[in-house]
C-alpha cells in the first residue's frame, strides 16, 4: 500500500512539473517530511561578492579605529 502511495505521489509531482515548465518563476516541486508537496517561487539570491564587499568595508573601518586608538 505504501509503495502505491509513493508511485501516486511521484506521478502527481511529474504532472505538476509539466505544468510548472510553462512558468519560469517556480522551482521544481518536492515532497517534504510530512508528505506535503512544496512549490517555491524562485528567488534572486545575492552573490557572496556583494556580502564580502560590505564585510571588507567594516573590517577596514575597525582596523583603522584600532590603529587610531593605539597612537
């Protein structure tokens, strides 16, 4: 019985995937641990480069402050 449910779930996910192929802003559907089918919108992810630039700026500011305090 459990095997039949998995086959039905897989068939449903395949059909949903076919429909979602027409829409560019959704990720592939998947089953979570509770058995729910999850369909997420694609998000624009920030690159690590943008984050590292800001981090480097703060590191430089802190380094400059430490140098001022030592004098």
